[in-house]
C-alpha cells in the first residue's frame, strides 16, 4: 500500500506487511439524513479491520492482549476520506500490519466501496502498555515469537 509506505518507511530487508480483508455492511444507525455514513463512524470500521486481523493472527488479537494483561492504545490516527459510503452498502476493509523494529503496531487501512472505489485510506499507530498505562519497552515473549515467525516468513 503506497499510502502507508510513505508514512511507515520500510527497510528493504524488512519482511512484507501482513494483510487481511473483511467485508461489512453499512447499518442504518451509521448514516445521516442523506443516507451517507457520518465521518466519525469510519474509526469504528478501522476497528472492525483490526478485529479481523486479530482473528487471522491471534498473537495480536484483542483477546490475547487481554489474556496477557497488555493494552495497545491508539496514539496516532490519520484518515483521508476519498468517497462516501451509503446505507446498506457493502464495504471491503483491508488492514495491513507493517513491520517495525519498535514495540508498536503500525496499521494501514483501505476501505473500498462495493464498486471498488476507494472510500478511505488511513493509518494508526498503537503502543504496548500494561493495564495501568505504563509503556512496555521490552517485547513480551509471545510478541517476540510472533515477530520472529513474521521475520522468518512463517506467517502468510
């Protein structure tokens, strides 16, 4: 995703990003009087993408984080709106986790309309903390294992 490569500068030696796609239908409660999705709901759609990502890669799922007593709050969010979504439209959310040597999650997102038109491009940065909000500086063993498997090309 060229959009994210601009922000998440990658070393040629870094493993490629891991991507997951999911579909979702726009609900009535998410649109305004004109039947257009209210801009604030797009953040929730990004979360749908992260949940789908965690379903495919359980090491970074919200459930695993909770089990391990770790949080991953979003500390940065950027959204570029490109085309509206409408009531009852099916969208495709592509979520990509980009490699970083830092202990954080760099996700990029692309939401496409049913006709393939790009509706949105976005990225988020999440840091790992304990449940009291203290920043983790050393990766927990299970995150280290996930990163080793990714780096060794064992994740697809």
